[in-house]
């Protein structure tokens, strides 16, 4: 008799975590956003590295304030799996702050599945004008 095989990871589960993360930020719900982030997560933006605690104290409030003023047009999420417990997501978001110049934010998010739920382990953001 063979054992039950683990369920393969689903792209929809990864997309749901990303959507919940940005939905929480847009709603101004910092605790909900932080529940999706692993305890040892790191964040990379503008040449700086932040720990989870630094992100929560410094960057997250700025993200919430920004998202309350400027809406993003998010592009499709490209999800790639490495085995059953690691995934990365590449996506873009176009921001128009009412200025003649728009900018595009490109994101790489890494998620792992280790305690029953998918958690964000790292996010790297890079911005550029089109």
C-alpha cells in the first residue's frame, strides 16, 4: 500500500497571498499584511535591506500612506515553483501620481510553505520611469 502523496502547490494559492498582502496595505490593515510575512523575512528596495521589524516600523506605514493616495494598475503575476515549498512571483505595477511622468514598480516576491501556510520570505522592489 502506498502512502498519500502531498498535494502539489497551486498557483492560485500563491496569487491569493500576494492579493491579500496588497489588499491589506490598500485597506490600511498593517496587522493583516504582517500576518503574511515570515518571521525572518527581508525586504530590498533602493539599495537598502530591511528586516521584518524594520519593514513593519518604517516602510509599511509609508506603503499604506502611499497606497491610500496613489492607485496602482497591477500587471499579471508570474508564478514559478521550485519544488513543493518555494515559489517566486514577478510582477509590475504602474503608478500615475497625476504628474506627466508615470513610473513602473517591478517586484520579486519569494514565498515558502513550511508551517501549513504560504508566507512571504522576501520582497525586492525596483522602480523606473517608462
